[in-house]
C-alpha cells in the first residue's frame, strides 16, 4: 500500500496545479496559509489519481521516464490506487473547517470524469467538431487548473471579480497546456518527454492537429488521411508530414499560444509581485515544452 | 453518460447502506431530514462506485441478474463511471452546510479502498490468518455500513455513546453480511443470487470457509485442499464437500450468526419503534439470504 502510493507520487512531475493554487494565493494574499497547502495537496492527489486511471485506460507503459503503475504492477493495483488517492484527497479536503474546498474540487473532479467519458465517446470519430473538442479539454484538463486558481484567490479573500479572473486564467492556461500536450503526442519523441507517445493516435482520439488537418484537406487527401488514422502504426511520419503540409501543425501551435496569451491578460489587474511574474512565465512554459 | 449512470444504478439492489442510515435516523431522531436523505444517497453512490470497480477487478460478467458495466460496455467505461460516481458523491456531500458528512464518508471510503488493496495482497495466500481476514472485511465492507449508522445517529442529535453503539452495530452487521456473502460465493447458485459465483475461488481470494477449512484439516487433507484451491475450475463440488466434512461451512455460518447477534445486542438501548424493529430484522436478513 505504502509502496504503491510512494511510487504513484513519482509519476506526477511538474506539480503544475498546486503551483497554480499557491502562486495565486501568494499573488493575491501576499502569503500562503496551512489550509492552502492542504488544498494544493488535494488537487495534486486528484490529478495523480486521474493519471493513474488514465494510464490504465490508455494502456500506457511509461510516464515521466518511469514504468506506469499498470506496467509495473497491474490494472487491479492501478484502479485501487486511483480510488485510494481520490477518496483520500476528499477526506483531506474535508478536514478543513470550510466546506468550500470539498465543494469546488468535487465539482471540478466530476467535470474531469465527465470530460474523460465524453472523450471516450469520440473514439474513432475524427469528424468531431472543434467546439466539441474544446468542450472536452475544458472539462478533462482545464476544470482542475481553473479550480486551483479559483481556490487560491478565494481563500486569500480576493474580491469576486478577481476570483473570476483567476478562474478564467486557470482555465485558459489549462486549455493551452492540453493543446500543446496533444501536439506533443503527435510530434514528440519518447526519450525527451518520458512518456509513451502516439497513444492518442493509437487510441483513436481525435485531437486538434488531426481535426484541423481534416478540415483543411481536399476530399482526396482527406480520404488518405482518414486511412492513415485508422491504422496509425508506423504511419506516424507520413501523417505528421501530411498535417504539416496542410498547415494544421502550425495552426494548432498558434491556437495554444492564443490561449496562453488570453491567460496572460487575465493577470493584468494583479499587483506586480514575484508570484505574478512566475504565473506570467507559466503562460510561456505550458506552450514551449520540448516538442 | 446518462445511460451509463442509469444502468450503473440498476446494479445496486438491496440499498442496505442508505436503509441503515435512514432507519438509524428514524430510530434515534423520530424522523428523516433532507440532509440525511442526501447522505444516504452519497453512501449508496460510493457503494455503487466500488461495485462497478470491483466488477472490473474481478472480471465479473453478471450482477443482480444483469450484465455488469464491463461486460456490457468495457473496462474503460467502468473505471470512468466509478470515478464519476465517487466524485459526484463527494460533491453531493459537500453541498451540505456541515463538513462532517464529507469527513466521515471520506475516511470510510478510504478504508474501503485500503481493505480492497490489502485483500489483493492476500491473493493466493490461503495461509492468511483469520485476524487478517477480519481486518480486511472490517475495512472493505463494514467501514461503509458502520459510517452509515454513525451518520444516521450523529445527524439525529443522539448522544455520543449511542452514536458509538450505532457505529458498532453497523460494523458488526457489515461483517456478518460479508461472511455470509463469502459463504454464498462458495455454495450458491448463479440463478438464485444473480451474480457470478465462485469468483472468490477463481480470483484466489482466501475467504473464511477456506481459511477455517485449512486450519481444521490434517496435513494430508490440507495438501489435497490446497491443490484444489490452486486450480478451482470444476473442483467446486469436491471442494465444498471437503469443507463441509471439516466443519468449516457450519463454523463459518455460525461465525456470521455470532456477528449478527452482537449487532442485535447494540440495539438494546434504543426505544421500541418500528424503525428499531426493522434494524433488528436486518440482523436476521443479512445472514439468511438464499445460500
């Protein structure tokens, strides 16, 4: 049990969500309280739980240069470890006097699961609309980054309009991050990113570069593209070349940058502090990971 | 999504845990409040989530005369539905003004997961001690029945010692129920119980009839028994006959009755009400299901 939890924690990595919560708290309240550290721990535990379950669903073998829990142990251990992390996170949130952490994190986590379920429903449906794609990533990824920033602001006593700004900041940052991640899955190399790549394609997940590529292609090219998508093993090089030629790779990169820019703008009303500077840098970071 | 949740709800059945919460509330407070109905819903959702994940872990195909979610859809759908139910349950608990529901249910659910993980660790270890077996079922099954009764009493304003009585009542009832369930898995027939049977044996889970049988057997018989346990397909009839001969079946049944009796005694200090009568009847019910 201990061994599993200890190992599961190594699979995290960037700790983006707790960083967002604590930096927002510092930027708006000038300090970080014990309750905020608890909430930051909770969002990271929830995130780790979803990663562990994701790796089961995707049958992924590597994450952060380490074997996944399902690869090292088995699916059974992964399902139970994820459940343990979920429920322990909620228990931890409930040790605080205010119920607001439980409530907001509960709702956000629910959105994450709903987003994952909807994504599952789009499997193999490469004609999914961009609107649906954005709804899905807003739920599965950005709900948790949004709530992290919202809670950081709320528990610092920030006024309602600043809390909303920070919630939007977190959501847009999360969307930028996810688009960049999708691109990474198509383009990246396993040695650099430390995780199994091309799993989106293998799992027949329609992602933005693909949706955009199909929208840009002439009927004949579209048919060729769909054929490659239906049997993606080995075709990755040809697929990427095709998407590149159609401008879909560049447009996807621009789309990520656009969300990062919107996020950065949300920080304008914040006083100049080192914490705000780091939040600004994070907008850069999420779209410029090795890819 | 709706379809999955709707279907998942059919897999429940007895609604034992919400019944315990509401009956305890009625027995101790004379009525049932809206908050108690919410908490009863929460414990049933948590229970359903664990069932859905259990069916993935056990690769079970039937439950309550219906195909399981993993059989009708797939493991992916089951993992996500379980996660959705877990997180929605905690969200629902957090809509109440008091954080106590979240806290107690969070801790209990955590114990459930820990119990499941520990049980997984005993796979194939038929020499596990009875003490360990009881610790595991106290966590994986009885934590949720205990917290149901505890919350029913607590939210009715019962005094501390009565709250403890009811918590113990729920735990002992849960243990009695689980022992009876283990026996059902060895003895029962799929047509009667509506779920896949013999899965405990197939999954190499050491349960009380087996642990007790091995303890009672002479060295030679013990070896034969272990051989049957290691390859349980088809050997069920011979295995049951052997356990019967060793007295393990009767002793297991007595053990369940003993816990049911202890549970019944916890109700002595309650005033005579129809709700208390039903709780008393439940002590009978959990050990006398068709088997």
